C-alpha cells in the first residue's frame, strides 16, 4: 500500500509541473501589466518561475522521503513494516533537498526575487493550498478509519501524510503571511477586559476620586484648618463664655497678671 501511495504521489508531481508553470507565469505576467503594479519593471519573471517550480518539486520530493520514514516508524508501532521504505525515503530526501538547496542558495540569489516577490508569494500560496488539502483529506480518512475500527496497517499512512503535509502547509502559510504583511493579534489585557461603566481606576491618586475618598466629615481638610464649630481652640486668646481651658477648676492656674 505504501508503495502505491508513493507512486501516486510521484505521478501527481510529474502531472502538476506543467500546470504549475503555466499558472504561476500567467498570474505573474498579468500582475506586472496592471496599471501602477510594483512588478511593472520586473524583467526576470520567466527565470524566477522556473527556479521556483524546481524548488517546489524539490520540496515535494523531500516531503515524500519524510513521509516514507515516518510511515515506517508508525508502522513499526503495531506490526511490521517494510524496511525498504527507509531507503527510499532517504533517497528522496537527498535528491529533493539537494534540488531545493541549489535553487535557494545558487539560483535565486542571481535574480531580483527580493525586490519583486510576486512569484515567490504565488509559489508559497500554491504550496500552502495543496499541502493543506492533502493534510485535511488524509486526516479525515484517518479519523474515519479509527471510528470504523480499520486495522492499523491500513491507517497509519494517513497519519503520516497528515503530519508531513500539515507541517509543510503550516510553514508555507506562515511564511506567506509574513511576506504579505500579516499583523499579530493584540494581546488581551491581564485579568480580562475592564468593567464597563466605571469602577475603580488604579491610575487615579487616592483622595482625587469624585464623590469618594476621603469621606465627608472625616479627615481634616488640606492645610491643617480646624473644623468649624468646635474642636481646636481659636487663636488670639481665651474664648468667651468658657471653652478651653475650662473655668473653675482643674488644669493649670492662669499666670500672674491675668490673661490666658
């Protein structure tokens, strides 16, 4: 079964080469001819399309190799697995990785792909979409087989495909988003959203809240002025009619000569 899946993937890669070239080249040329396009002066569209398609084929071949190795590991968990899958996987990783490395490090630096990223973004979009379709469909098959109690030797290949192409699709989509100017969502405030319609403001100083602290009739007002109608003695002598100090007993006697 694993060999049939590998052959189908290789045939799919070979059959997708020409449509990929046509699709990427068509959209890149169409965009360069629009009024006010940033790629209007791009004269290397054809060369970049060829290099990106070669790199895309290298990625898919390396993914096939990773799938073979992972499928062998998952197959060994329950039952047996053919060890030739390891050798095939290593061969595909070497060839696919070598093609991708040559395109990325030797061919693309000769082009203006950093100044005009349209071809790169189209390639990443195709890779993300195709990998996502493979990952979603194989994961659906894996879950359906689990529910139907399909034996593990007939189901672990779906899990291997899901993990490999799901990872490629996720990485491609994140890379495309970074190139397209994705913005990370704003983090939520600690403790959730603030209450609506008022509440305690931690930035407001104590004693400055409207209608709040300090309570009326409690702490003395600023400046040290005594409250009206009693409390501290008035300045300028003894108050008339008693008061402080009390008359007629207790306390210190008044000094000689009268007065307070």
